[in-house]
């Protein structure tokens, strides 16, 4: 067996192991917690095993994997659904970047196009990498190396025959069982097989094993497919300063005219809402806020594309571009400031929610990227932009983990209740575990008519009878169960349930 075939065989075995490990750990009730961090430990171990057959990976690749491992452990700390999704997204991004170009260092000086290439490579590897990996294994040579005796060869041939026959047995057996209820009952009683459960196990093992195999193959080969995709990439377009200046000037004029015409609407605040007939806080803040955030988010890629496509012939062209792009950035900051003002008024009137908090955090990240764009691209240092944007995104998610969004939401809304605004305990009780200690401490501010719903909801999710599994354990969930246990909410929930069953 050649070295390449041996490395592919090791990676394929590691992928199967990771699929089985995912089935053992991730098949647990509730959102990912400790189990995902443990699975990522398995991924790191598999990478070390595969890399040991190939040579040492770069420090950059190991740093990315190590950071991904830290974020994979965060769901065992903070129990908040959207935050866990962001943590898992960061993990996916970091492991994809680590595998790109075979684990060699490439992040420093990489442009936005390189990151797009890494994303495309990750997608191709996930879809086809395992198939390529299996094709690179010397199956015949591997069998010959393992088995020297004729009996071993016969045994391996028999196992291959069973593997080939198994899909047909499943398909035809299922059809026969569907055709006759008595036969189906006999087969079920004889085998004691829950076919639905078997299919779910096969799917989970297959999904994670397939994705892991593709990722490991990319680490080994340094490319998701044998061909170099850059050879068939379209030629880079080149635009003159006139075309780029017209685009940016029209964009700036649009933003400026929009703000000039609606400056009173943008910055009118609560007084503007009060004096405008038919204009509610919801219409003022919700519509404008999300639309303005989208404007800022979409304008930044346009600026990057203009800088990328500009053919720099004269120094004056560069200054014209920087002036117009800088004006665009200033207008975008004004739009972001308006959006923040709208959201501040909306939160003061209606309180803080997950959507409002995470969208505000996203807007803060957009503002950070705009500052970084001004410090890099507009100063002729485009190669530093992409890495800074990645670091700021990872830092934003890390800051959200430290901040504990659900706990912040409860604290903010409880503080509003101190001024006489009703505390929405029903909404708060549907948040993640991080919100529970704050809700328990603020139960006296929950309206009487809604207290039973809060007590029943918290007791059902976090009470002594709530389902729990060590694989989905998290520090936040443990604290929530402790808070409910020591608050007497379980007894209150039982009393509420008994009162509900009592005839009127």
C-alpha cells in the first residue's frame, strides 16, 4: 500500500469513528451542550492522528482548530439558543479555514476572494471529499496486507458479499413486511428492531462521518477536488475610475437625499412619533431599523467590489475613489446612528428581546468593519481587511458569550418594570436557561394573571421532572434547575395545574 493510500485509509477510518462518536454524543434531548465540545475533542484527536501520518500542520492551522475547540465548549457554558447557533457557526468557519490549502499558513495577507475560496472549498469537500477519499484507498492492496491466509481472504470476500446484499435485504424485506401484517409482526418480534431508530442512527453517523471525511481529505490533499479551480476562474474585471466614481457618486447622492428628505423622520425621536398621525413606535422603529441595517450590510460588499475592480492607472484615480468611498462610509455611519436611535426608542417602549439584541450586536459588528475598512482598504492596505473582519466577527460572538444575552434581556426588562412598566414574564420564561435565575428573582413583578403560566413553563422546562441528559449538560442549564428547585416554583406549578382542573 502506498503512503497516499495509507493516509487516505487512516482518514477514512477516522471519519467513520467521528460519525459513530457523533451518534453516541449528539443524540441527546435538548440543544447541544457538553456533547458538542466532546465531539470536537474527537475531531481534534482525529486531526492529530491524520496529521501524524502526513507531517506536522502549521501553527496557524492548529491555532484555528484550538480556537474552534474553545467555541465548541461554549455551549456547555451559556444556554441560549441563538448564541449556541453563533458558536457553532464560528466553529464551522474556523475548521474550514484550518483545512484550506492542506493546513498550510495562508491567512496573513489573504483577501476576501481567498476567504470565498475557502468557503467554496469547504462546501465541495463536504459534498465530495469523502467520495474522493474512498477512491484513493487501495482496497485490494489493503485487504492483501491485512490478510495473508486463504481463509482470511475468503472471510473478507464473504463480508463484502454481506455488505452488498444488505441494502437489497432491507428494501425487499421492508416491502414484504408492508405487504403482510402477520409477517411484519413475526419479523419485528424476532429481530426486535425499531427500523425508524435504525434509520436515524444511520443518518446521523452517515452525515457526520461524511462531513468529517471530506474535511480530513481536504487537510490531506490541500484541495477539495484534484483540479485547480483557479484555472477555470473568470478573468478579473477591470473598471475605470469613471465607472466606479459614477456608481459611488450616485450611491452617495441616494443616501444623502434620503437623509435630507427624511431627516426629521430619522432623528425626530419620541417627539416625532407623538406628533405624526398614524405613526406608532412599532412602525417608526421596526420598519426603519431593519431596513437601515440591511442598507449598511449590503453597501459594504459593494465598496469592496468597487475597490477590487478598479483599474488604478493614475494616483488621482486612487484619491477620487478614496474620497467617494470615504463619503459613503460616513453616510453609512449616519444611517447606523439613526438605526441605533430607533432601536433605543423601541426598546424603551417595548423592552428588549432576542431579535432586537442580536440585530443590534450585528449592527455593532458592521460598524466595526466599516472602521476597519477605512483603516485598511481606504489606506491602500486591502490585504489586511479580511483577517480583521474575521477576527472582529469571532470577537463579537465571544463578547456575546461573556455578556449572556438572555440574562441581559431579563435584567433590562426587570429594570423597566421598576418604573411601572409590566414585566412580560411569559416571554421571559421562553428564553434560554441563562434567563431563569433573573426571572425567579423577579417573580414578584410578574402580573398575577400571568404568574401561573410562568410557574408552569419554568417548572416544565427546568423543574425536577424535566428531562435531562448528561450529554447536553451546560452550566447555564444546571444553574436554571437549581434556581427553580430552590424557589418553590414546582409546588406553585402543581397548584396552578390543580386549579385549572378544578370545575368552575
